[in-house]
C-alpha cells in the first residue's frame, strides 16, 4: 500500500478521537456543567449533525480545489475546533468547539476516500479505504480509552488538549506524506449532484444512516450502561472501551475484505448479526462476562459495515465519487446523531440504561430490511456516464476470486 495512506490514517486517528473521545467522559462533562445525561449526549449528536453538514456543504464548496491542499486546510480547522473545546468555560461554547471540529470531519473522509482509492489498483479499493478508516478504528482501540483515562485523571479538558497536539502531528504528516493531487475541476457541481437521482445511491445512504445509528445508539451512553447496569467501577471504563475499540479495528479490515469479495452479501450478513448482538447485549448487560463479550462483538460487527457502505455508494456513483463519498460520510453521521438522539429519548422516558441498546438493535434490523430490498433492485449496472463503474466492480470481484 502507498505510504500516503498512512498519512490519511493518521488524520483519521485524530478526527476519530475527537468524535468518540467524549463518549467515555460524558459523566464528567455532565457533572461539570450540571446538565442531564441526555443533554450531555447532545455533544455526540450535535457533532454528528455538523459532520453531515460539512460532508455535503464543504465537499461541494471545495470540489474544484487541489485535494492535498484541501486536506491540509481541513486539518487546520480541526485543530481550531479542539482548541475551543479545551478552553470552553460553558457547555454552549464546548458545543461550538465540537461543531467547528466536526465541520472538517465529513469533507476529510470524503476527499480522503477518493484519494485513497485513486492510489491503488481496482481490486484493492476496499482495502485502501479500510486502511484510511483504520485511523478511525485505531482511535477507538487506543485513543478513546487513553483519552478517557487522561480525562478522568487530569480533567476532561486535558483530553481535548491532547487531541489538539495530535491534530498538529497529523497535519504535518499529511503535508509530508500525501502526494500532490489534482483538483476535480473537470467535474461540475450539477454533474456531481445528478447522482442523487439514482435509487441505489439513496439505498446506500439510508443503509449507512441505519447501520451507524444502530451502533452509536448503544455506544453513546455505554459509560452509563457499564457503571449503572453492569456494575463496573467508573475507573474501569477506559479499559473496557479497549474491547469495543479492538473490535472496530478487527471489523474494519475484515469488512473491507468481505466487501471486495461479495458486497451485498457481506452487508446483509453484517446487519443481521448486528441486530442480534445489540439485542443480546441489552438482555445480558447485568452480567459482567457477557458485557465484555458484547462490547467486543458490537465494535467488530458495527464497524465491519463501514468499508462496504462506502464502496457501495461509490459503486453506484462512479462518475461523481467525491460528492457521493461526502454524502455517505454525512449519512454515517446522521446515523450517529439519530442513534444518540433516540437513545437519549429512551433514557429521558425512563426506560433505563439498556434502552439505547434496544434502539440500536431496532435500527440495525431496519437496515437489514433496506439492504435486502436494495440488493433485489440492484442487479443492473450502475447508471454512470460510461461503463467504468461496471468494469470497476467486475475488477474488484475478479481480484477477490
């Protein structure tokens, strides 16, 4: 794999830590600002909605610029947002910092996914995207648990200071390791937006919303579930999150390989298993041993869908990959916001700290229905300006065989 993919993964690590690093610290943030658990959870859903806006709005605005310069600019915005969060004296200003950092998230991954896929041969695209998203999963494996531990020991603000430093390192890595790229000026915005007339693109977007909503619906409030239901001490939460993170790392790469082998079959299987895992977790959360197993499986199955979801969207929008990729990143984060919001509603309604897990199971089940229905209607070749998408998919499948 090209060394530039490592730089993209480094940027993804920093951004992933910003997105999910707050999860293990929500109890501390809620206490510090004297807000409820559900209101603290809005720091997750607010971030996610801002990612969706940035993924579409910024991606459209920057589509004509050199992609390497775009990635450098986005990382600069990321650093600024985390600085605001680190010094925020109020909940509202913390939310502002989260929003500023989030605006770069979707555009970074949408542009980065196109750059990553362009670096490799046709039958390696799923693996290349998986490697780029590997930074995101590495953040879950190492960054989020360590960030939670740091925040518990030195205060939650220290985590945002650490993320800011990581952002500076990531910026330097992108500048040094990502090769010079060309702009996408040959593609106008109207042509890019035309892909949204295709039914299969909307199937992919809907599936992304439901898949990530299913995972994040349970994960946002996992610190409360672990301490209030499973009976773990607060100090063990960072180390328990290592299990979820390790699962996301495994699932991301396994999912990339599965997507290259048989895209729709992989997504159908993943969504079915995810619904089961979330439901079983809800039923067995009072058991510490069962909780440990469920955390690992939730991370593994949940993130296994990410490469396939990205490849599926780009498959049916091969002639406008940047905008389609941005739309899919937006869909991921609309799902994050939806899952966190619905989980918060369940908590506020008094259904207990396992109720977000049931929300996740329901969203995953809905995703299974969507992908199964979409696979029945997706037998024809994607409607691109040429046969390039069909040949690309054939190359992927031939390479996998």
